C-alpha cells in the first residue's frame, strides 16, 4: 500500500481488494476517524474508456469526502491494472460486492454508494436491498447506448433512499426515458436535472460521443446536488 497526502486528506493505493475475477486496482481517499459513513463510487463503461479516474467519478468522490467520509474507488475487472476480463455487467456486480465487503471489513459502518453511467447500472443492481447500503446515487443513468438498452425493473424492490442526477442533454439518457425508468423505482427517490448538461455533465452541443463539443462544466452543479441530498437524508453528516 502506498500513501500520499492531498491537503488534509490522504490517498492510498489499496492492494488487497479482490473479487472472483482477481485483484482489483483501487484507491481510497481518506476521511475523518469518526466519519459516520463510508462511500463507494463506481466508474462508467470500460469499453468506452471509463476508469476510476473519470472526472464525474472524481467529483462524486469529492462530494462525499467534503463530509469527511472515506471514499473507495476501483477499476472494474479487466480495466487498467484490474485482473480478469470485462463481463458486460454480470461479473462486475461481484466486483461491487467485493468492494462493499472491503469497506465493511475496514470501517464497519454504513455505506453510501454512487455510480456513473455503466457504474450506476451495475452498482444499483448489486446494492439494492443490501442492508449495508444506506443511500444510492445514480449519475447519468444510461437508458440506451451503443445499440443496447438498460432495464431498471429491479428498482421497484429497492427501498433505500435514491438520488438520480442527469443532464437534460444526455445522449444516453433522454429526459422522457430517464423519467420512465425512475418512475419504476420505489420511494424514497429524487430526480435532479442539470440543465444543458450532456452525459458527462459538460455543457455542449448535446451530440453523442466523447468528442462532443463542450463549452463548460456542470460538475459543480452535480456535486452540489449530491451534497444537498445527502444532508437532507443523513443528518449525521451535519452541515460541513
């Protein structure tokens, strides 16, 4: 394990996170010793270049860390230095469960989850109904991408508080289709739209793909929405 300091927080490389696919590359952003929760953040589709270093993932991590929470990020199987092979969302659920097990062993406290795009779809399936998870955040909920469709019927059984944040110009989650998916979810739930943002929470022309023209970032709006929701639902976080 290696460690570096960024401001008052520490960043550690985790060497002992393993799933059925093998060792998973992971980073832990440290929190306050008395933090009431730990947090897990999952990255977007690895076949589209998604990793734990993605900007949306990083800003979600910073939102949780602003409350003094320790936050774990990891690369799904077959991504960068993580062992195994991409499994199209099936085995990746086991990767999420392995990360939850690691956090439970390390901290023994409730966990808050956030996932971006593919990470949201995979993580929601793995976390819904897990008693260790006290809150769920889905960023850029994908409904259809690269010819594939994502289903969310399972959300009707998911009783934890849920926050969905998407951009109004999200090319992989059109407004009407995201609203229909969220309508399937059991209460409590909240849907926040970031005006003018694309799938990556950038302000641009709304065209598909990583090369879409962008004129600014909406990541601060996304981060604010996470913080506001967390403060409403989890009073132990206080007003930090």
